[in-house]
């Protein structure tokens, strides 16, 4: 027979799982089609205050983190304002093999006057402003 404390602990665990599931559902933002790149990209950054691994874990089939090149292209495109790429800080795929081999992740920051790619950060770091947006290929498109 389970003790009252065990029942409470199990209920708390189940509640935490449901809260995480709700957060994932709420985190998924609208998608915008980018025909020039043959991708769709989420309009909002989510998974704030999560690690790189936590973001990757929540990718659905066909989704990926954007590349630096995709985000930089979008920042210089007509989609910039719609994607709020004036003031964003987000994880992107790390293009650097040495950094990947050392377990570093890439972050893209776009301010009002400059953009920055930082490829030497620890994958377990997380911050309240740092998040991610996912991309997915459209039919016949490349990542």
C-alpha cells in the first residue's frame, strides 16, 4: 500500500509532466513560409531559459534549428520585421566542426545595429532571453 507521501510525489510528477506538455504546446508559434529558401520558419522565439539539448529534444519530425546562414538571410530580407530579427538572441546550428567536436553550441544575436554569431558556448547554458525557433523544409526544399 502506498503512503500518502508517495501518492503526493506521484501526483506532483504527473502534474510536472502535464505542465511541460502544456508549455511545449504553447511554445510552438505560427509558421511563415519563406519561398526563397524553401523553408517555413517559426515567427516567435520559444524555449527561453532552456539548454540547447532541451531545445533539440523537442524538435518534431522534419524540423531543425535554423542555420546561421538562414537567419542572417532572413535578417536582411523583407521578413525581418515579421520575424522580429531586430532584437533576437537564439540558438542556431553550429557551422564549425571544431566547436561541435568540443561540445560548443552556436548563438545568433541580432541587435538594432549589428549581428553576431558566437560558436564557443557551453550547450548547458540557458538564459531568460535566449531561445530558439524551428525551421522545416517545404516540399522540394533544402534545409
